[in-house]
C-alpha cells in the first residue's frame, strides 16, 4: 500500500504538487478519475491518506463531470478507514455555490444578495427582486465558468428563450446582485489545515462577467494579474472559520469589498487550492512545500 493517494481529474494542474511530493520522498499514487472504476462492496483504499484534488470545473477538459463519481469513491474509501482530506462532505460544499452562500450566511458573514432557483419562471421573478445589473451562475461552476451578466430584464428573457443561460449540472441557478469590487480587486485567502497560508489580490475586470464564450472567459481569467495581499485579521479569521466549517483541509476563499458600502462580501469557497502560478515571484516561497509538510503530518498520524 502507498503512503498517499491523490485523486484528481485535470491533466496538467497538479504537476507542481507531484514534483513537490517526489522531492520529499513520499510514496504516492496518482488516481485519475478518467477511466477509473471501483467495487463498492470489496477492494481497499490505495493508501491510508487520500487527498482529493477534483476540480468543480474539470468537466470542461475531461470526458464527463467527475464530481459525483468522486464523491461516491471518496465516501467508499472513508468508510473503509482511510483518512480522506477534502472528502465527500467538503465536496458537497465545494460543488454548490448555494450551499456555500448558506454557510457564509449562517456564520454571520457578508455575501452578495442572491436568490437560488431551478426553473426559468423562478429566475425571472428572482431577477425582479435582486435588480439589475445582475449575474446568473450555475450552482456547479469552476474557474468562473457558468457565469453570465445581464443588464436588463429584456436581455435575460432573450437568453432564457434562446437557451443561452449557463449550463448547470444539477439544474440549479443563482441569481445574484452584481457587486462592484473596490479597486477592481477580488481577494483570495488560501487556508491549509485550518490556518491562513497567504492572500492574493486578483484583478476582477467587469468583462470577465460579460456574455461570451466560456473558453474566452477562462483565458482572460488566466491572464489577470495577481499580487500578494495582506487581508485584515478579522477577514483572515472569517476565512479560517469558513474552511473549518466546510471541512476543507485546503481551500481558497474569496471576498470582495463592496465599493458602494465598504462591506466585505464572501462569494466563493473553493476546495481546490491551485496556489499561485509563479509563487517565488509573488510570495518568495513555494506553498507546495507547506502542503507537503501538512500531508506528511497526516501520513505519520495514520502510521505511514
């Protein structure tokens, strides 16, 4: 049996993590969801520690949507005694923007005004309540896919009639007030093991929410500038609390400062901490090394 198993779906995103694991000498196995199957009655986990790295938006690069399959797989291995990090309960939060916002609200934190709906009549009614401009989001998204902006009711109605609303894997949409972020920035707080790791400010251009193709939007998001941020202690504590309540070993939590009123509005709890692309330039250190240290902690705790 290996010391660690990584369950993942994207073909390229995790090469830096795999390299860090190899540098540290951890005996791991990479379990790609494509083509994978399991026996729900027999078999055994491939390692005592399982780290889930399945992306909510991974279906855009794979052959199918792996989220629900991964939930079943991870739950099975957890039932057989493996320690599953970012397991099924965490994925249930990660996979649903509606559940994320409900958690944010239960903890008394700010969030954009939102209505959750599952059909077009309810969406149109929600839009009248929320007001324009607004965004319509797929409940299961990832990398800002499944988000469209509408500036008037006529545009929303036209999109609905033409079948141009965001594709949603579970039939649920969020109708959400458009928040103008102060300074045009979204702040991402990375949390590892329930503790603050680092913060990033990410430029949030309005056109990232415009009606266009998903591929073009993802390309723009990939090129937005990222700068080291130092969030206020109260917001760091809020992000740590969200991570703990969501049951996420590693996650990125995003908020914006509403330019109209100065309120911090949390809007995303992302269980897939990708880390910044050029960490030595932005941070001066590589967060993958901290991640490996944390995984070693769990491996030792499980007797590996």
